[in-house]
């Protein structure tokens, strides 16, 4: 079975600083990878996804992620954090008919 | 405007009562899912359905039941057998045909049982 790990259950950054949220997956086949964001008391919203092709994927709200097969990683980045980025972020991978989610990383942005 | 609706947003029940959470989608998606979310525990899969009249247990199905009589509807019943039902419940749907398709989520229902 596939699995997803997210290093750091909580990350704090200053407003304007680089955001880096880490995600590693285990998969024996080429993976389909996703990043979702969840604001308090809301559902999840897709930020971006990797299927095939270009390994650098751009998403909404200025986020991007790079698929690195050799490192089995799909880290999420944003050059400059905004207060509105404070939320929970989930990395996920497709496994047959299911989607396997990581435990999530809570991002705080300090003014 | 296509999407997933869950109702109600907040639900309160007394212990020992069954309660049904609604999930409707108008995206024409084949697959639908129910997740439970507790603080600090991420998403845990309760049940999922790939086609009408068929569904499978997820990782934490005990104490829950579902039905899929229509493509657009996938209600979840939390039974009195569920030991700790207070949680945030999320419904999702996904287009069929490829594992590359993402899930779309509803706004969630927060269930409190006292």
C-alpha cells in the first residue's frame, strides 16, 4: 500500500518569507500526486496536482510543487507568504480507487 | 454552478440516536467518498462508492452505514454503535476513468453527540 508522509505537523513563517511544506510518498509505480488546502471548518480545495510531464507544477494562489522521482518527494513552495495562506495543507497520492492523504501540515503566518 | 453540498453544516444529537448526513453532487462524478476528520488526525476514509448500488468499506467503517441509490447522492448514517461519533465529516466525489483526477470536497458537516 502506498503512504504519504509530511515532515512537520506545524510550520510557522513570517509574512513575506518563503513557504516550504514537505511531502514524501511511497509508490512502486509512477504516482499521481496532489496538494490540497483546508481553511478552518471548510472542505478541502485542490492547490495543484502532478500527473505526467513537467515536474514543476504551478497551482493556485502562487503555490508550486516539484516532483522529484529520485527523492520520492513532492514539496510545496511559495516564494512569499501571505496572511491568507494560514491553513492546513494535505499532500495526497492516488491508489487505485482511493486517495491516500498525508497527516497534514498546519501553516501559521506571523505578521 | 457545479459542486458538492453537505447538509446540515452543524448537527447535534443525543447519544444512542442514529443520524444521517446528506451529500449531493451535480458534477456527474462516478465515485463518492466519506471521510472523518478529528483534530490532528488528518482524513480517515469511512466508505467509498465507485458506481451506483455498490460501495466498499474504508479504514474506519465500523458504526457507519451508507447507500448509493442514485449517482448524485451518497448519504452516511452514523449509528448508535459508533463509539465516538463527534467529528467533522467530509464528503468528496471524483470523476471516473483515470487515477489522475482529483477529488472535489463538500463544505463538511460538524457532528456533535452528547
